[in-house]
C-alpha cells in the first residue's frame, strides 16, 4: 500500500493526492482510507500521524461521499 500511495502522489504531484482525489471523485475508492487507518492500527507507519488522523476523522464523519 505504501508504494502504491507514494506512486499515486508522485504522479499527481502533491502529497495526500490519493485522499483529495478520493473526496473529489472516483479516482480512489473509499476503502483506501479504511485500509490506511487499519494499517496504522496494525503498526505500519508509512504515513505521517497527522495524515492518518485526517483519514480516520473522515471515516468517522465523511464530508464528501
């Protein structure tokens, strides 16, 4: 997942592109946010904590679906 997200962000040209494009359309499915948070809970640390917190908050209260 780490490599996929990093590649996606690199191609888009900015960090957290996967997240913003998940909100803005269908380029990234919503299950990606869930997988990122689950990975963090399992001890994987490929994103900064603040990025994980953003995804976690969105999961609990989605503001763009």
